[in-house]
C-alpha cells in the first residue's frame, strides 16, 4: 500500500532541510487519562527513518510551506501544493509519477523528499452480511481497526480516532484496552483513503469530475451519491474517544470535507462522543459535523456505572451541551445511542425517563437502540428482542424516532463495541483492575 519508491536523481547534498519534529511520544509518555488532548504538542508530521515527510494528513497550506522550505519560491510552492493536494485527495494517487500535470523533472524531486502514505493493512475480513473489517498498523507498529458497512441506500465507514481508549465504558471491548496513543490526522484521513483504494472509488482519468457539478448532485441525501460511490458516509465510531483527540480529528475531518479533495459533505459525517462536554461546543463550531452521543442510561447511578465519564460530566450537563450544540436542528438531529443491556437500562421506566429528558431540553433528537454486542468476558447480556421492541415503542409513541439497529459484522467482531486489537483475553480480575485504574485516573484529574 505504500507509495512506490521512485528513481532518485538528485544528489543528496541538494536535499532541503526539513524541520525536525521530535519522535512520536509513545506508550510510556502518552496516557494522561481523560485529559482533553493527551498529546501536548500538535504534531502534524510523522517523522520517518528515511527523512522524507508523509504528505497525507497535512493541510494544503502546510504542504506549500514544506515545498518552500525545500527550495521552491513562494508562488511555485503554492501552485505545486494545490496540484499535489488535488492528486492526493481527489484522485487518490500514491505515486508522484502519476501526477501528469507536474513536470517530469519535478516528480523525482518530490519523491526524494516526500511520500504518500497509507496505514498498513495487517488483515482484511469480510462478514457474511457484507461488512468489512480491516486491521491496520501505524508506521510505529500500533494496531487499530476500521469497518465498512454497506447498506441498500448508503455505505458507511466507521473510522478510529485512537489506538485504545482512556475511557472504560463497561460494555465496550475497546474500553478494556489502555490508551496506546492518539492517531495522527494522517492516520485518521488515511483510513478513508485506504477504503477508497480498496473499493476502487477514485475517479479514473478521463472520467467526468462530478464534484464540479456542485453539492446538490454529488450529495443527494438518502441515496448513494450520484457519482455512484459506495462510500457515502463516515462515522467517527471506531476505536477511541474522538473528542479526546480533538485537534487531530478536526484536522483529518477538514481534509475529508475539503471541496478540492475528498469533498464529503459535513451532513454525511457523524462524530460520536461518550460525553466530553467541554469539547462539544468546539466540535460543532470548528468541525460542524453531525453529533451522536453515547447516552446509554438515564439515571446517574446506572450511567456512572456503565459510562464512567458520567462521574465527571453528568447527564444534565451533557443534555444542556446537546441543546446548545451549534447546527443542531430538526433537519440535523442529534443521535442518542442507547445500548440495550438486560435488566440494566432497558425498563419501561427508563424509556419514559428518556422521553422526559429529551422533552425537558427540547432536543431535536433521534434515538438509536443498539442491541448489546457481546465479547469475551463482558459483564452484561443483551436485552430480549421483546424488551427492545417495548422500549422502542414507548419512545416512538412520544414522537421520537427510535429505530433498533441491526448488528452488523458480528461474525468478524466488527460490530459496535467489539473492536479491540492485540486480542489477548483478560481475566475477570484483570478487567476489574483496569476498570479501577481508569476510574482513579478520571477522578484524580
Ligand atoms: N468513543 C465514542 C465512539 C466509539 S464507540 C463513543 O463512545 O461514543 C461507538 C458506539 O458503540 C458508542 O455508542 C458505544 O457506546 C457503542 N458500543 C460500545 N460497545 C458496545 C457493545 N458492546 N455493543 C453495542 N454498542 C456498543
Ligand atoms: Fe471508549 Fe467509546 Fe468504548 Fe467508551 S464506548 S470505552 S468512550 S470507545
């Protein structure tokens, strides 16, 4: 999947000095559990052993700066950055040699200094229901997952934001991992690029560029986009808590939404948070995507237990932040995710309380009821289908849409909450110890 090395024609002495960026902080330095951005310095460049810079994940402005630092004058750097950006994100090329509007002599100059990266694919699995899961690896050897869910009317890519998670929702398999590190913007947008590679969804040369026809045509709601692509929607619902990696997620989604590149509408992107209240406003203001909130319980007692961040940011604060979410409206509702756990959060009374809370805060809301997806050692069971139906009916009769999500990709552990890499099995005692450890970290902040 890596860009091919191209013949190196320039003498090494002519190599530009590329600004040195300290090596990626790794496991030992990383976990500052629960903090808003566990990476203290915004790093937009992943240093490589060969000194070249991976362009994926960098904004156009940054690419121009690098070209200038490498010796181009400011005007040429800006023009080249614009061309290269288009090739990277609109055409999906992974080889400078394919950039046909860039002079033939310039291409090896680029290849000597820069690369066009993709996450490495360790394993690709296909579910009987069409869901696909990829186990991916960062350049420094950390594994994470990405899932593609095809539906009749859309195709959704479920993207990871972190390797592991600082939080420890008790029903979530990812929560049983420690946070290894945040993914960089390049590793996040790289998942989308890789999915497009695999699905064969980059425009071929000579093919009409439909994005030029405007948003109405390429982004008609409800159907496959008119240009026939399978990948139409993105959800930040893979491994990790995206609002604890705000800057990198923002950088990546800005690339995904850039009209000169992947050009996916913000209406087709949803970010899911477990409830990092202080970052929700910024998410709406600065990223502007749809919001999903992992509510999962309506009382303090139960939410404290199953979504422990609730001890820090309670239900009332969370719902107020939803009411204030920039851009939420009846046309762009907030999704409340509610995992159905037997005898834990699934009573009629819970359903009625959910309706009361949504009404109290006057929220433009829809509720997604997610049957609990089991994993080895999970301390809960899924509610019965009858219970889920009864719960859904109560919410629905109150005028709030409450579909029951069909689990997808369960046979390959690709369903919600089943993602977990380095799949060693932890004992009950180990799981409890990890839970206590993450709890203490949240509380001592
Ligand atoms: N960290 C973010 C996004 C990733 S989790 C968040 O918590 O919102 C994506 C969704 O899957 C969340 O709603 C999460 O609560 C849900 N989920 C986690 N484990 C699950 C499980 N075992 N079964 C069903 N849904 C689960
Ligand atoms: Fe982290 Fe989300 Fe899983 Fe909670 S549900 S542990 S926030 S990935």
